C-alpha cells in the first residue's frame, strides 16, 4: 500500500508521534509477554539444553526488558513532544531489535537434537513473534527490528540440518514469515492512514470553528473523529474475534461513514461479503436444525399484512440498493401456519429474488385459492430453465446461466432447499413458474384461517422510503441498549450514533436506568437481547423499564434463537423480534417503524420529583 507520498509531511509526523506514544503506553504489556514467553521457552528446553545457557539467556532477556521498563518510566515522566518522537521511536526500536536478536540467539544456541523439541522451539519462537503482532506493528522499525532477527536465524538453523524434511519445514516457515511481514506492513499503513484522517478532521474542525464559531458542532465532529480512531484500533487487535452480529453492525456503521470515493467501493464489497456470510450462516443454522429434527412447528393464525410488513422492512433497503422496486400488495387474509417458519420461507424467496434480479423489481401478494391461500413472490429476474425447475430445490444447486454467472451475489444454493424443507415440515405446497430472461413466480399454498380477518386487524407500522435513508429520522433520539455482551453494546452504539441518535447501554435494566438518569432523559427506543446473563430475559427487562418509567416505550428484541419459541415470546409481549445476525438496513427500518405513531409524541424528562412529560416529540405516551 503506497500512500505516504500523498500525505502531508506534517500530518505524517503527527501520526508517527501518536504511534510512538502508543508503543510506550503499552510497554508494560510488551514486558509481560516477553517475560512470560521467556519462561515458557526456558521450561520447555530445560532438559534439552545446558542450564548455564538457559540461565544466561534468561538473564539477558530480563536485563533488556528491565532497560525497556526504565525507558517507559522515563518517557512517562518526560512526556516528550511530537518533535522528539523520532528519537524516542529509535530507542524503542533498539530495544525491540535486541529482544528479537535474543530470541534469534535462542534458536541457534538452544536448537535440540530431538525433532519433538525442535517443534516446540519453533512454536515458541513463532508464538513470541505473532503474539505481540498487534502491538509491534504499530511502529514499523520496531516491528521489523523484532520479527526478522527473531525468526530468520531460526529458519536458517532448521535449513542447516540438511535433510529433506527440515528443508521443507524451513521453506514453509519462510512463507509464513513473508505473510507476517506483509500483514504487519499493511496493518501499519492502515493504522497510519486512520491517524492521518483523524488529524485532517481535527484541522477541518478548527477551520469550521473559526468560520462559524459553533463550538457545539465542532466538539461533536471532534468526538466523531476520535471514536473512528478508537474503533479502528480496536478492530485491528480484538473486534475481528467478535460474533457475526457485532461484525454486521460495525460494517453497517462503516458503510454510512465511508463517503470518500477512494473507500466507497471497498466498503461496498466488504458489506456485500458480510451480508452474504450472514445469509449463509443463517441458512446453515436452518439446515442443521432441520437435519437434527429439533424444529417443532406451532400453528397459529397469521395475519399476512403483518408478515408482509416485516419482510418488506427487512429487504426494502437491499432491493433499493440494487435499484429494484419492492412492493407488498395490501391484504387482509389470515392463514394457519407457524409464523416464524412462514416468515423465513417468504424471506428466503424474497432474498433469492433480490439476488437474481438485475432490473425491474419484486412483488409479494396473496390471494384466495378455494379453501387455501396462495402467497406469491414474483420477480423480473433472470428466470429458471425448464430443466432446472426441480433441481433448484436441491441443496447446493445453483442456476447455471450466462446471467447467473455474472452475478456477484451468488450464495451456496441452500435458500430454496430450506424453503422446500420448511414447507414440507408445515404441510404447505411450493409451486414455481418461470421464463428465462423474464422472471419467476414462487407460490406458497397454505390453509386459510377459520377466523374472520376482522379479528386480526392490526396496526402495522410502515416506513416511508425516504425515511429509511433520512438521517433526521434519528435526530435527537435516544436509544437504550440492553445486552450482556459489551462488544454488541458498542456495535449498537456505533451504528445508532452514525445514524444520528444518542445511545445509552447496559447489561441490566438497572445499569440502563443509571445511564438514563445521568442524561435526565427517557429513551425513544429500547433494543434488548432476548437471552441475557444468568437466565434473564430481554422481554422481562423491557417490561421492568416500562414499569419503572411509566411509559410504553417502543422496543425491539434481538435474538440468536431462531426457533419458534423466541418468536412466540416476542409476539405475546407485542414486541418486534429480529434474528441475529441483524443486517444494518433491517435494524434501521425496524427502529424507525417502532418509533412511528399517529398519536402525539412525548419526551419525558426527569426531575427530583419524578418523571415529567413534555409533549411534542420523543417517546410514545402510555
């Protein structure tokens, strides 16, 4: 990644100063990892190498780390400015080079005869190099100074054994070393660029303050720039291990923020890949549950207007992003089915239509067919050849055509197979009509409910298309998040703040109430995980908050439990359920729909005497 030539020297110097400060801020972690790694190596090689050699090597490691610890204390006491950062960076690089050289010395002086202990030695040295990669890669001279002196002698020593196996092992280690060096180099470039962007934003804020003298706006922009830096550093060292749910939320936030042409295409590809991964993950879970026979359908009367509204909320943004129209024909029909499984059948059909439609659109609707109801999903996509119309319902089968081959959104071929198996489990029929190049119609035939549609008339919140993209939909809104996973709370905060809302998070209702008390505001929306720690329920948490605040605050439940039980619990509580991993567009649409109401809205505030409601905007009245 060649980018330093396009960065102003002053900005690059400030970024390097920040990187050097980060090295010293984490100096104690470096000392602990070096000391712990040294102890492990000495313990492993104690019976294979002279005790004098091990003790001497350990003493040299301890001496070098003691010198580096003293260097850290001096840095913290002196607090040098940006002008001295290059000199202090050299000091640290010298310490890293000495440490790497000592580990490389261990590879030569402690190389055992036993192949088993040779393997242990290799593991220890590569572990020492890779274990601190996220810290050493912050500063290139320090990174190269440690990794190369530590691993190159090991590779040479293994190769000098001379037999075919050791030569092969040395070759493999060389490839791994090249990968490590390349990864560390690119990671440093990304971190440097993020710091440069931060300082560019800070400078821009300074100019804005001079022109507008708007201190409040300037401070908000500075906080946004600082959060962006913190999130990128966290992602580089930790957040890559987060669940798909948190990953999807972070990518959705990044997609909104990355407005520069240079990054837009890359972010779009990442978001597309993550969405595909989330879809395939959900399909594999569905398939595994079907194979295990653990799905037990629970039949109930299902108003199709509600189901269509939820499906449209989930896929409208994805269709719009591909330039497609997506319409749900109003209906008052009520069917007899399992609401969760039926929604996933229709959702899979719509997802398949969006994926294989390049222009035109998708329509979903329902009609009476005798004693049954037909749900139709119609698209203007690539169509399906006559010879493939039965095979498309087979697992891992994908349509082979010129138009399908050009699609960048092809899945694993599981969506329609899951549709067929869900329908079979429910006793529903699936029909398909299609013309190549013109489109397809998938039909689900299922029994009509015996009760009158009037008994199921529900108010289904809808979202205007412009509202889904409008940042003002979340302006001055406060969202409360309840989740016992800190990474999920942080991901929710990042995404909602990107949309313009403020966020208060906590792992319990009491923790959330404490945060709300600090702001002296009631939330406009609650987003809660269904399964909390210690067997607690997110639905019970929402009830507790509503009882405590005395306001029927709109709420969304998020759950990794995709079975019918979770959907039933949410339905009985009158709450919207979103299955994990949640797509950002789906969460946004559900949040806007939940906060919409035809009645006057109120924003309760808090006083010493209790809640006071100010009518005009905010949370729904009780």
